[in-house]
């Protein structure tokens, strides 16, 4: 059975932050890539990309989702995204992977999901400012991307590192091929 990877989209999502993840998942026969928006309506990214999601949140059965990916965007910082809370909490409770990049990390911080695991964001002060209920300072790691206890976090300038941690979590490639993929996209090494 294929694993189902869900990417949550909203108006103004940062399209480049998932640009390395989605093509690799889409071309793999081992995964179903599902794009979801709150109401299933068409979404426009910050770069003007128009996307018609696969389904709405209400059409989605959380029990059938194997990973949730949350791209960044200013809507997280503005507190405009709340409809995804139930799905996010259920994924965390069921110890299913959640991957958040850039401003989406503030959402996980606000929900308390970063309080007891290593994580990163766009800076500790940024995270504390945009997630007032965040209490995980002692676990903050100054790194491009961090994976710990089914949560993947990344800074907004690290979409390649973010993709690598997602691929590692779902075992898309073995470590040798994962490193080759990373070297191609990060450093242009075509060996």
C-alpha cells in the first residue's frame, strides 16, 4: 500500500519551500501526494502559482495520512491558519511525521509540539515572538533543518535540507543515494 503524504496549502504559501520535496514524492510509486486546503478551493502561492488541491480538510481522513507537510507563509505569523489544528494534533498524538518549514514552525511552537524535542526555525527570537505559548527554548538548535521524534523543522532558507530530512524520515532513498541527491541540488555535484 502506498504511503499518503499530505501537503497543506493556503493563500500565500511559500512555494519554493516545498519545491524540492514534491517532485521527488510525486514521481515515486511508493507515495500518494495529496494537496489539501481548508475548503478544497484553489490556492495562490506567494509566487503567484495557482494550485487546485486534491481535497479539503473535511474530505481528508487523518487516519490514512502518513505524513503532514506544512510550508511557510506569512499567514502563520498572522494567526490566520487555525483549521489545520485538529489534523496536526492527531498526527502528533499518533506519532506520525510532521514537517514544518519557516513560519510554519511557529505554528508547531504555538501548539506546544516543539517544547520537548530538538527543533529549529528562522531564529529563536523569531519563534518566541511569533509563538507566544512556545516553551522549548532549551531544545532550540541553530541548524538549517532538524528532525526529532517525528517532527521535522527547517529555516525558510533551507528547502533542500528540509527535503533531505523528509526523504530520510520516509526512507525515500538509502543514505548513499540521499547524499548524492543532496549534493546535486545543494552543491551542483553531478558525480
